C-alpha cells in the first residue's frame, strides 16, 4: 500500500515537472512578449503572417505585411522575428 502511494506521488511529480511547469513558463513568456510590444517590431502571427507593427491599441495591433495593413488581436501574435535572428 505504501509503495503504491509513493509511486503515485512520484508520477504526479514527474507530470508536474515535464508537462505543467514548462507550459506555464511558456505562457508567462508569451504574455510578457505581448505586453512589451513596440511600434516598429517585426512579428509573426500564429497563422504565419510576417509583418511590422505600425500601431498598438489596448487589445489590437496594426501590422504592415507586404503593403497590406492588417488589424489583429494581440493574442494572434506568436513571436518576434528579431528573437529568431539572434538565436
């Protein structure tokens, strides 16, 4: 009985460190990225559209993508292309 309890606790600890903790870390980094956006940043949307930020509102951004202007929700932004160039 004690062995089963120890194994159950061990499995929960493994699940926490390999699944839950990395996911929450990624979510915090993404939130920080979206809060620190600035005009002129080059970004990529979750749909793969590359563009440059022209205007930032409370919940939306206006980006220029190859001559087209798109207004997107901040949650649609996935990453910055500057980060990829430095890595």
